[in-house]
């Protein structure tokens, strides 16, 4: 991933926003000089084309997709894709929480039913667990595998 792409995708976390307007992206990605502006606009177009950003109903506003978020998460960031009423998801969360504390990780739960793309992708597979940008498990938590990968990061 190019530096400009990472910079734009990380802006959503840095500014703690779900959507950003084009002016803000240009300002924070250094795109006000004409040549730089074109580079930022091209990068945004590529991110949209590659499914990392999506345009919102409001013109000139962009949301980062879950794929875009996963592209820039840290190695100790655990993502648990779940849905309401999923008992296996609840069991996975219970198994993950002690590991979050032990290994200094973070946990983000994402309800797949709130995102059409995630729903279509994982509807028959929850829970789905990622460590950083890598899938670690689906259907059930493989605690031993998650611990092994967390230990690799720690060493």
C-alpha cells in the first residue's frame, strides 16, 4: 500500500470520524498545492475503486470501508465480526477478552448486519476473527492459534 493511501485511511482514526469531507482529506493529506491536490484526488479515486473508501449520499464525503480499516489496523488489533443473537460470537468474545488484557491487544466488535458488504461476505461464517489484517478463525475461536500469533507479535 502506498504511503498516501495509508495516510488517508488512517485519517479516520486520527480524527475519530466515520466520514470525512474532501476538504478535510485534502488539508490533512497535504493536498492543497495543485500537483499535490491531483495526487490526493487520484488516491481517493483508487481507494474507492479498490473498495477501501465509499462515497456517501452527501457529495464530497467519503466513508472508510471495513476493508479500508483492516488495511491500516495495528498488529495487536483484534476484530470480531459478529451479529446479534449469535451464541458462538458470544463464546468467542468471552475467550478473546482475557487475551486482550494479557497481550495488550484491542478488540473491536463489528455487527455484520450493519454493513451490506460484510453481511454478504460473512453471513454464514460468524464469528469471524481477525488479528491485524489477517483472518485467524471463523465459526469458532481457535484460542491456541490466536495466542500463538499474539506471542509471535510480542517477541
